[in-house]
C-alpha cells in the first residue's frame, strides 16, 4: 500500500529539512522534534493551496527552528562547562562532499553559534542550500532587501572565523590513524607530531559526566592530557568514524558509548579536538551505531 501524497512529499524532502534544522540548532534530537512539528503542520493544511511544496516545508522548518533556537539560547546560558554540538554520525559520501562536510563540521557549527538566530537561518538557507532571497524572506519574515543585508553581514562574520582549509579524505584517515595510535599507546612525542602548536581541546559533559571545565590550549597540555588516557585503555575501545563529515574516534567503555572525539585538521595537523561525553547528546548516535553494527 503506497503512502498518501502528503507523506510522500514530506519523505522526499525530509533529509533537506533535517539538515536545515540540525545546522540551525546543532542538535539532532531537537532537529527531529522540529521535523515532527513540521509534519504535524504539513499534515493539517490543504495541500492544493500550496504552489511550492519544498519552499513551504522549508519555511515551516525554519520558523520552528528559530523558535527552538531562542529557547536553546536561554538554556545555554546556564549550561555547565563548554557547549558542543550534538555529534552526528555521517556516511562516507558526506565526507567526500567537501563543502557539505565543512558545513556540518563541529568547527563550523561552533562558528554558526556566534550568529544571531535570524542571521544563522539566513546564512544556512543561502550559503549552504543556495535558496533564493525571496524564499528566505518568506521563511524568516523579512523583506528580500533586508535578507540580502543580513546575508552579507553573516557571510563576512563566518568568513573571518570559519575553518582555514580542507584536506583530502585519505590525508584525514592517515592523521586520524596516527592520532588513534598515539592515544592508545600514550606516546607523547607521536602526539606532538600531529598536534598543531595552538591546538584546542574542548570537552562537553553537560554537568552529567566528568569533562574539562574549560578549553585546554597548546600542544604540550593537550598531549599530556591525551596520553593519560592510555592508562585506561584496557577498559576502553577506540573506533574510527566519520562524525559531522570529519574524522573522529568513537570511544566505548565496557561496550557502551562513552565519548565521541571529533578532530579538526588544518594543513595536516590537528587544530581542534571536540570531546562530547554528555549522554543526552550521545543518545541519537547510540541508536545510529546500534543499527549499523
């Protein structure tokens, strides 16, 4: 039995809508909630009155995401320790799409966090999905002229902060493999060889799991912290993965997902390490990895 037309349209555009919501919110769980709200609104209208179904769905998703983003902003003011985006397990084809991989990377999502909600929506819809200004204007309830101005400001803001460059998938795999070996063996010199002098390590436990209370900067401090992990390596298993389109280590403790450690690589060296331990942010990935194992 085939799905009804309204369901078919929604399913056709679901990946697009999820990515819009995720890039605006940095949370897969919240993006799924937004999609549920979008579906309920979509299911309750007269579809014969909708001229452009994709644009209509994007508009609902954007508005729901903006409402949720403002709520999340208030929550982050009382968040314990550094806040990191919820890690998203991505397939190799996403990693091979350099532009898409950059736009969903931890580093890029943290840059987007520095934008105001409407600026973030405009940037995502224009720069990531190349939607026309009049369509974006409908979604954010602004005039096309205002949207052009917002897009210009957001583009300049992001350009000054976005990751410096990209490297090949093969080079990423090589650096990640070297990183994994160095962490597993606790070899500080090997860590020095792949860490940039100004590398930054961020840890997010959300006040639930033990994590770094503030960023750690510099190859010496970061290397010594990571080397200390090797003492627990008998209880831990490290597996390479693609998270947010970039290389990462999935760390399990006694078989249970404990930490996702995504890395940012510039010019062959690791410049950023994003360690997520907050179990609320790992639940979506726990389900994904369980389905793929």
